[in-house]
């Protein structure tokens, strides 16, 4: 699990975590809002928010969404997604964070709106500096690799993923051609 904690004295901070499930072939992210601040130790607390549905959110990213998040970090771009479920709409935004005319890192935000009660809305945001964004990119790449490995394991019924077809004589490269794929 990769975790980011960003408490502040104004008690407006957030904590955010990322983890992967090879069983579900997905990457998850959670947010929790800060609920207190200790001025003596200069630390924030989050424990009271864990049981408050308005102070926490969980997002499930598909493989392609997690890969798009990696791409946004790699090319310094934007990733956004819209998840519509039975009870709520979740909007996800990951983008460069600009402060005083310069990029200071990335901003990751989630807005959660109830379909049953339009006044029931929650928003979460956390800033990631460049090092944190790089750690997130590497973490996602590593876990996407693990998910891909599981996707290539034989199925429980004994079947395997489709085998590569051997090329016909006409499809095979000539003996003088540069061979990039050892299977040829």
C-alpha cells in the first residue's frame, strides 16, 4: 500500500492511499479527511473520520484507468474519470498543480455526489509533489505488472490464454531480416 498524509493546522488536510487487487484486477484509492490537529506535536489526526461516510471515499480504477493515470504522470498531463453507480456519482481528477505560475506537482481530487440526496456531496483533494507523483507512477506500474501476470495464469478450468500462432512460411521473416521477436 502506498500512503500520503497531508494534515495541516487548519484541519483541512487529507490522507490518501493506493493499493492493488490482483483478484479484482483493479487498483483502489481511498481518501479520508483530517479531523484534528495537535499543535504541540504538529500532527494531524484522521481516526474520527474513518466511520463518517462524508469524510471518506474509495475509488476503484480499472486496469486502463490506472494505466491512464500512469500516462498522465509520465507526460505531465491530465487524467479524469466519471464513475456512475446505483447510489452515487464519482468524479476523479488528476492534474498538474500550478502555484505562482510554476508547476509544484500534481493535484488529485475526488468528488462524490449522492443520487438519492443532491445535497449530500463530498470532495477530497490532495497535492503530490514531483517525488510523490513519481512514487505513485512506479507503484502503479509495478502493480499493473502483477495484475497482468495474474491475467496470464491458466484459468481454473484448465484452459490457457490463447497461444501464439506460429507464422506460416510466407509470414516468417527472411533469414537476412532483423529479428526482433525471438519467437519468430
